[in-house]
C-alpha cells in the first residue's frame, strides 16, 4: 500500500479483513486482521482508536465463529484505559461469548452490572437483566429468571418514562420557542406595520405640503401676473378722457391701488405675504367699484343704455349684467376678472351662461352682439 498514515493503513486492513470474512475467505481475512494487530503497537498513545479496532476484530472473528480469537481481542481491550461504561460493554460481549460456560458467563455479567451501577444508561442495564433472565430461563432457574425479568421491566419502564419526560421537555421547549418565535414575528410585523404607516403618513404630509406649495407658487405667479395687468391698465388710464373704460378704472381707484402694490413689492422683495397684501389693497381695504354710480355715469354717456339693457334681458343676474357692462367697455376677460375679483375660468363660465341667456351662439362675441342688437333697435352709439 502507498498509504503513509498508520491510522489509514489500519482502517484499510480492517475493512479488507471484514470483506474477506464476509466472503468466507478466512485465510485472507486473518492475514489482514493480523496486519492490523502489528500496526496497533505504533499507536500506543491513541487508546480509543486501538480499542475500537480490537472490538471490530472481535466482531469479525465472532462472525467467523472463531470464538477463542473473538474473546482474545476483547480481553486485549482491558490493557488500555477505557471508561467504565465501555468496560461494562466489553464484559457484556464476553459474557455472550461464554454462554455455554456458566461460571465465566455470570462472572462477566456481574462485572458488567457492578461497572454500570453508578451509570445512568437505563437501556443497557435493562439489556443486562434481560439477557440474565433469558439465560436462567433456559437453565430452568425460573425464580432467578423472574427476579431478573422484574429488574429488566423496572429499568425498561424507567427508560421509557425518562424518554417520555425528555420528550415532554423537548416538546415544551419547542412550544416555548415556537411561542417566542411567534411573539417575535408578531412584534416584527407590528413594527413593520408601524414603519409602513409612518411612511404613508410621511408621504401623505409630503404630498399635502407639495400640493400646497405648488398651489401657493401658482397663486403667487397669478398675483404677479395680476399686478402686471393692473400696472398695464393704469398706464393706459387717462383721467381727462371721459370714456367708459376710464370711468370704470377711475371708479376702481386703479392708480392708488397700483401705487400701493408697487410700494409693497419694493419694500418686500421676498414677497412672502404678497398674496395676502394684494387682496387687502385691491379688494378689502380699498373700496371696489361703486356699481350704482358707475351705472348712472354709463347711462349719461350712452342714453340710458344700461337701464334698457337690464329691462331688455331680465333673466341676466347681477354678476352677468356687470360682465356685460365691462365687455361693452372693452375690458378683456383677465381685466374683468381683476375688476370683479374672479378667476379667468369663472369669467369664462359666466360668459358661457350669459351667451345662452342672450341667445348668442357658443363662443360668440357678447360685446359685438350687444352693439349690433342696440344699434339696430335704438340707434345707440358705442365706443369703438
């Protein structure tokens, strides 16, 4: 063999010997078993390995029915320091080999029992008394057989009770661990749910914040556009000119409001409260258009036009009537929205409803319709 490790060589020889033993080739089996014995001396420090090989050799010779050699190798085990439990097993195996020799059989069984007296291997103790009981029953010593059988029953009962208790403890332990794992899993799920809920709440607040931020930015941009429109309207305002448009702007106090807005924007470049301040200046603190005075002025300029307009179209409500007046004064939808504090969308919606009441086709020009209607009816003159 090319193997250099002695342990491997011994193991190989042992396996070869067992194989030849199974084939009932005894000469070859004995040859390899003898090689095992020769190499064992070089492993004098490894007692456990030596005793294992000797026990295996004994089994092999017992299988070959060479009882003397089987006993010889088992007895060699006692030359090495082994635990009491292993010594008891060796004595037990020797007793089984000596079943035809009562003296040797009882001697080995007694030694095995003495060695196991302080050990807790209940099943092995039960096996010892079972063998004793069966042996004495064969010898017709029924009283001793019964006594040993009782001991066998006692140990085997204790063994299964102990197994039951251990199994119960294992089950309790498993149940406890299961409950603990379930509790941990439940806690983990709750924590995950809490985290998910917190994330949802956070996302909701971020969404709401983003929505309000966008709405505020949109509103701020709209206010800036409105200020630009008011500034442009004020630039084309001429107090000396008695046009319907200028009368409306004068009544709206356009110059003062634009001046206040310009002053506020200059003093507050950050424009953090521009939205609030715009409404205070344009709609709250300053009076809006005095429509009664404006209607009276319009009637003087246009031969009671607006009184007749209200009488001609009684189905038109107050807001729609004002839109008619401002449209005749040639204000755009954006300008009308600024003067009436409405959004452009609201003005468009009201004009759509107004067209239906006046009988104007969809998307038709209300101003042109009214001019044409009263020119033909009463020969009124409107601003071009």
